[in-house]
């Protein structure tokens, strides 16, 4: 069997649907932004980003995110990530942004202004590099319904700034989906798209609740559906995509090793699995690295092409854009 080359992976037209804007900050950008905001960066920024489990990830993440204080900080992150992504053959990115976290950390920040600055950076990156992008507000379970409502109101005001939907992240064990039912119902009525982090730290019931109570169209991680035919059936019959982030799952301990990741099982069960990097700066793997890790496990080219196709299908972009990307993938696959 010929090994899939990294060059081939870079040339494969692909989307990324699950990446947190705050999680794309590189150690260099962290040091630069800290100084600009009058904060002393950690003496060894690279060491600050190193994490080995969920607790150390959370600790690092909070320390790093704390330095983001102005709209320009977020705008730079978006532009730089889209630039790097374009170089890696990524055609479309859907960024999570967490307004509730910023509301806590920097209460005086004008969040509408922040989102507008990010949207302008996305438009600039699209003009310069061709990679398109959309924004999703990731509500934080731990911060409760009132903050989620504030996020939803902000999303509604920011529809002109590339915001097309909402997500739900945070502690899924102690803050279940049902607490956010009313918010998600309202979002759906407003025509906002919906994705939910579930089945990462809690059991398969969390995935089921995300789909049945919150009408999630995509599930982030979904790891705990493994071996649960009933929940996999719910995922399949509702045409819900699973946004798999294998390296993230290995670092946080949701799976032991890449080759033990349930995405193999999900694909053989006919689920719509997509591939993403989640918080690439902290987990130490880009989207290309994620594809390469699967190639190293023996994934043939055709399976990697299918993952890219699944991602375009499950994206929240327009049907016309999706058709264009899928045709591009077909041309790429035929030319090989
Ligand atoms: Zn995530």
C-alpha cells in the first residue's frame, strides 16, 4: 500500500468545522498580544501551551485566553489562522467564538465591535487567500442559561457579521442539555444553525439529549456513542454529523490512542464523520496533522477524500457553495 503523502493531504480541498478561535493562538501571537495589552507574557510561552490532560488544557487555555482583550486581538487570530489554513488546502473554516467567556474576563469589551472586527478580518482573508469562513457562538454550559440568552441576543445582532449559528461547550457532566432547551428552541425559530459538544466527557445520553432536546445538526466529539447502536441510530436517522477531533480526544483522555478512536466504527456504521483540530495551538496538531495521523493508521486516500466530502456536506455554508466544493473534491480525486 502506498503511503499517503503530506503534500497530497495539503492539496486535498477540505473544510474545518470545529475549531475555537481562541484555541488557534500560537505561543508567538500570545507573547505579542500580551505585550500589546500591557501584560507580561509567561517566560516560556511554548511551555505554557503544553498540556497532557483535560485539567492541564483548561489551566493553560484560561491563562492564555486572559490576554485577549481587544477586538484586534481576535481579528488577528482569525486572519492568521485562515492564512495558514489556506496554505494547507483548507477551503472553508467555521470558527467557534465564546462571547460569554469574554464577558466574564473583560466586561468592558464591546462584543458587537469584537465580532465585527473578526468578520472584517475573515472577509480580508477571503479576499487574500480564498478561504471562506463563518462564525458560531459557543455557549458555555457552566455559565448558565442567562449568559446563553445574552449570547443568543448577540448572535441575532451579529447576523450581518458572518454569525450563522450557536454551539454549546463546557462541562457536560454537570450542566445537561435540558438546561438550554429554551435557548436552542429560540435559536432554531430564528433560523440559527446548531451544534453541540457532547459525548466527550459524559456518556452517550448526552449525545442523545443534544439531538433530541436541542436539535443539534452537528455533534462535537461524540466519542461516547461508541458501541451504542441505539444512539448511533439516532445520529444517523437525524442526519447529524459527528465532528471528530482525534488528537484533542487523545490529549484530554476521551480516547486512549488515535487508533482506538471510534471514528473508525462511526464510519463503518455509515455516520457522517468530519475531521477537525478543535484547539490546535494547545493540542499540537493542525488539520493536516489530523489527516496525516489517520493516514499513518492505514487510512487510504479514498477514505480521507470522503472525510473532506463529509465536512463540506455538513457545513453551514450555502447549498451552492457546498456544491462547488464537492465538485472541486471530485475533480481532485479524479485527477489522481
Ligand atoms: Zn471544541
